[in-house]
């Protein structure tokens, strides 16, 4: 008989995840509190949005993760810093998409978990400063940048991710405040994109906010296409919006008809020409691996499982997934990895959808390999070359590390009583906007 499946002590693994996270948090507090990023090799500080204007990004991203881990003192430290220091009256252009998923989402999740009303006020404050990007646009497609102090907008050359990834964060603000403006501008931008789909039902990814014209021909489930599709489904899950679900079903049907390809028995999603369906290129961004989870949670479990199987073959090959993969040769055109969380994201989504232990095992490997490759003196480091022995570290830790993979591992392994495993919602930045149990 084959060997019995490993009955792993998941709670012990969860405690390791928590231990690593709190170790990293204590280093951030000691060396870089208030900085957007800690520099994990040197212990230095780094700005993310605008040089010279850190807004405490890593602290904002960490609050809900700390809270879900039951680390109430540490969550209190983060909230204390935010309430005493965070001020968005900054005379500089901020990227609307990144500010939304990280700051609006992070503050909204912190409010959802802790109940602190000041955190909701701050989420509304920053969302109000982003609104001019939508209202100043002749098409309703938001500009890429807005000056948080003056409301001046810039950057009409945009893409479907940066015009279409707002409805989750903006929608809960509308739900929690009663002000429909946020949901309405977020959904309207998604409608404009959907109405421009090609005859094949596919979407190119680059678009002009002032003319509404497509600026490229290829369609992708990776960046900058990915979270547009994700948020169509999410708008249905969160708010029961049947129109968003219809748009999701139409586009997903076209993607599965035209963008799916089996190579060496593995399912991949190459970039294709949105007007002809012709395969344009077979590289896969590691960010596209989130799509396995989206397929799984939206009723396409078989395809989701098969796409995760493909990425798991790549994880078996590389240990830590490279930023981009050429699946025809299983080579890494870009061997870096900026601590990308998507493989763990889809492992959690597929585990929630199927209960299949294989997804916990895969996320466990992802965690182990991240610790062995990225742990540095003061935190966890991005990598410039996952194929080197040992991998080459870079002196930076992205804000999403504090919100994403460590939370995915914790939720997968801990069975925490602070999370409703049946009715919940995590944003594309893993911000918990539904399902916190206080
Ligand atoms: O949606 C996103 N895209 C890029 C980051 C993670 O790779 C993160 O900000 C988020 O998950
Ligand atoms: Ca994401």
C-alpha cells in the first residue's frame, strides 16, 4: 500500500508563521516604524508612493494580519502610529490604483477587524482625495495619478487594472457610510471597459482615460489585466451585483475559449491578440497564478485546480517562483521574485473551495521556501535571482508581504476563531473586508 498521507500538525506550522511575522514586525517597529518599507538587509527605511513622503504603508498593511493572529498589542502599536501620524494632505501625485488597494483597503480592513471608527474616517479621507481621478475624467475611466492635496489629476495612459480595481474597497465604504458615490464611480469605470470588449469577448489591457481608445492588442490574465476580472466577481460576491457577475461570466467564457492552452499536459493562459485570438506570447507572469484561485472560487474548480497544478510544477522546479516563466521551456526570462504572494493566494482560495489538503501542502512548501530564501537580518527580502545558490537577496520588502502571504498561510494553517471560514472576503491585497469575528 502507498504511504499514508502526511498528517501534518498544521497548528504548529501556524505558530511558526506567527513567530516569523511577529519577529519581522518587532524589527519594523524598532528600525523603520512609519516608513513605507523596511530595508530587511540593512535595517533602513524606504518610501514607496512618493520619495520623502512615507505614509506608514507596512504598518497599514499589517494591522489586519496582526489582528487575525491575535497579536492585539502589536495591532495596537500599528493603530496607535496610524492615529497619531497618518495625514494624507500631501502635495504630491499618488498612484490611484496602488493607493486604493493598499491604503483605502488597509484602513478599511483595520476598521473591520478592530472596529475603530477613526480608521474608517481615514479610509474615507483618502478615498475622497482619490475621487477627482474619476470625476475629472471625460470617460469615467480614472486617471492614473491624483495630487492628494490639490486634486490635480495626471496620467491618462492607463490600463484595465488601474481603471477597474476599486469596487471592493469603494463598495464597502459606500455600504458602511451610506454614500453611494464610491461604489457608483468604481462600477461605472468597469462598465466602460466591458462595453469595449472585442467581437471575441476579449479585452486588450491598455486604454486611454480621455479618449477611451485601446492602446494595445493583447489580452492577459496577468498584469495589467488580472484584478479587473477579479473585481467583477468580487463585486458580485460582496454586493450581490448581478450585472457585475454577468460581465464576469461573459469575459471568463471568452478567456476559457480563447486564452487557455495545454502544453506538456499542463494548463496555461498565454497572452493572445484580443481581436484575432492568435497566441501573442507564452511567458507567464507569476502574478497570473492568482487566476487559479479566481477560477476555483467562481465555480470553475477543475480549471482552477489544473492551472494551480501547472504553477505547482514550476514551484517544484524553481523552489521560489520567478517573476516570469516561459512554460514552453520551463525557463525564467526574469529570475527575480519580489516576494510575490499569488501562488499562496490561489492555494487559500482553492482550499476554501475544495477542502483538498493538497493546497495546504503547496502553501506550506511556499512558506518554507520563502523563509529559507528571503529571511534577512531585519526582515524578509525580495530576490534578484531565484536560480542562484543561494538565491540573491535585495534590500527591500514590499508592503503586500505584510498583508498577503503571511495572512494566507495563517488562515490556511491556524483555524483562527477570528475569521469566518464560510462567509468572508479578502481583497486583491488580501485586506479582510468581510468575515472578521470580534
Ligand atoms: O493585486 C496585487 N498585485 C500586485 C501585488 C502582489 O504581487 C499586490 O499589490 C496585489 O496582490
Ligand atoms: Ca492580488
